[in-house]
C-alpha cells in the first residue's frame, strides 16, 4: 500500500523492517502527519480518539494506521449530511 506524504502529494511505500513489520512512530511524527501539536496528539491518544498504543510511558503508532485513520475521518466529513438536512 502506498501512502501520500502529507504536504507534498507524493506517494511513498512505508518502510518495512527486516521482520516484515512496519516500524512504530512517536507522537511527534503523528503530529506531523495530522498537522497538529504533539500535545494535541497526546490528548487525543489519552481519549482513545486516534489509533495509538503505549510502550511503557510512550505513545506509539504506525504511519499507515494514522494515515488510514485520517482518511477515514476525512471521508466521514465529506459524506456527512449538511446540518440543515438533519
């Protein structure tokens, strides 16, 4: 699966580790993908609103999980009815 790199429009293949698993990223990288602050990502993580997990005291995710979540959120916004039709 190729991913669009935020802010560039380029498509990139996610890096694969030697064991076939996608490497994890921290909240700073998640914040860059979502174009928000790391603090906002921490709040979203604690509220279980974004696809992250904890390793010790650090929040982790994968690029593909965050990009997929962002695309799902954008699709919900595009397909929701205008408020005057509710």
